C-alpha cells in the first residue's frame, strides 16, 4: 500500500488520527499501526463483541 492508502485505511478505523499527524510517519510505521488496529478492531467486552459504531451520518440512512 502507498502511504496515502495506509493513512486512508487508518483513518477509516481510527477517526481521531489526524491525517496531518499520520503524515509525519513512514510507510513501515503506518503499516505496523494499521495491522495493530485491524487486529483490535473487534473488541471483546464481557460476553459480547463490541462492533465500532459507524459514523453518525450513516446510521440513519
């Protein structure tokens, strides 16, 4: 993946990660971070799996 593709994929999973902030890192670091957040995307919580909520705009469409 290119750096811009990595940043887009990260931002899709972590909306709090600003694109300007992510641009400070190299492709290797971004790829490692993306792999980590993809592994933790589904978070076990007690007996249930908590799915990240979609952005507000898409919830009511």
